[in-house]
C-alpha cells in the first residue's frame, strides 16, 4: 500500500511512516514503486521478498508436523509423519529433521536458507532450563534440552515451547484470536492442553507450565492419571479415557474412529463425547472464573465434532462459572484447525530473527 494508506491504517503520523519506510528501505527490507492514487502520484511500499526461510515443527503424541515458510502466513511446504506412542526424543527429532530437509530440498533451497526454527512439544517446557519439564507426561523426552539438540542438528537458532502455547500464539497473530487481549486456546487431542493469552501476550507462568488444563483435578478420588495425580480432566476427556469407555461396547477403536462414528450418529460414541464436553465445561468454568477471557478457542482433532462437545461444554460452563464471566465469553472454533501450533512455531521462529528480517516475516502475519 502507499505511505498515506499505511499512516491511515496504523494511526501513525505521515512523518513517522516516512521515516520508518526510509529506514527499512535502507536496510533492504522494502521495495518501492511509483504508482497513482486518486489521480496523484504516490509510492507503493511492499516487502522485499528475500531468501529468508523459517521452519515450524510441532510434535504431537502420535505424529510430527513440519512446515517451511517465508513467514507464518506464507507456508511453502508442509509434511507430517506418524510417531510411535512413547517414542524416544532422539527418534522424534531425527524424523523431524528428515522431513525438514526434504521440504527444503523440494523448495530448491539449502538448510543455510533456514534462518530460524520454532519447535513445539506436547508437554511443559521449563523456561529456565529449556528442558521438557515433566517426569511422566512425555516420558521419552524427559530432561531433553530440545533447543540445544535441534540446534546441533540444524545449525540454526531454535525456539522451543509447549504446543498449546504455540497454537495460542498462532491464533493470536494469524487466526481467531487476532486483536483479542484475553483469550484461551484449548487443544483437544490425545491429551488436553491450553495456551493462555493475557494482555495480548502468551502467558507462561513462573516455570512455563501455565495452561496445563488437562491436569486440573476434576475428582480427587477419580482414576489415576499419567501425571500421577488422580481425577485429572485428561483422564475423562483424553483419548485413553474415551477409548477405554468404549472398549467394552465397541471393541478397539482409534480416536479418529470415535470422531467419525460420532459424526455419523453412533449413540455410544456421541454419549462419550457429550460426557467429555460436560467435564471440559467444568474445567473451563474454573478457567473463566480465574482469567475472565473474551474468547475460548477449541482446536485439535476432537474439536472437529463441533456441537457434540461444545453444547454440553457450554451448559456446564453456564452452570459452574460466575454468570457474568460465562455470559461474556464466546466459544469459537480454531481458524487454523490442526495447523495452529505449526503456525505458532513459525511466529516463534520469526521472533528469533535479527530486526530487519523479523520485520519481513512478522509483516506477513499482518492482515
Ligand atoms: Zn494428570
């Protein structure tokens, strides 16, 4: 757009915009071209398309997904590979690196063009040590310093965070949480996690474990969870709990089977997911009372069942939360679908770039 249009949209003065354009042009970050606007001569300002590539990697409990892009909104290639449950960290990281090398090659580039990498892990990541900070949530990754390990393999700066935090970041910059000050992203998949946006930023807490909604106690006397606690939300709505509840009546199913059958109207599968929605609503009510978010975004595989989960969730939320807090929160579906964490990983990677390059990458996330 033109400098006048940039000033209009940002609310900055034309002089400030002019100075910034000059500065960025000197740094080689912009392309300027003569144009006509409203019959007057103007200069079109656009981003210089450089060779900068970013990589986003999101590990799941059962797979790893990798995206390569020039920015969070400009993904040039993506790949996914299944991972065995309880896989070792080395195996997961090696597979991710192979997928990334393959994408880089297909894009006609080399790893030297990949300037930064964002990595998501489906477990708490200790902010101080950078290690996967849970004894039992992702056992094969316990104590692994992922950023150092990945840096050793890729020779590029690496940012590591919990996948739910990254998904929240992805939605904040490029999805349904854009412009929201206080929001929550909840990932419903094999496990359950949440990323909190407070005051327009991802909130990680003292050690980086904020948002572990899956391990919120729903029933002190409930079944023992993989984290060692009893009656965690995840024991009710995580894949293991859901599949166990159906094993007697339906035999062995995958999570995807349950989702498909529920959407096809299977009463048992629907019932189990409705109960999951009810339990989720109780936990979300606690979150709504504590944080008072404007928006709750549901993402991950299970969110695909839509109202089968959201209707009972909303009912529990209204029953258990402070009425004014429950009334003011809107529940939405992820715009980025299962890509939210990978997009967030690209946003985190962009933040590692030196200032000029990050302007290019970040600008690709301004709509
Ligand atoms: Zn737990």
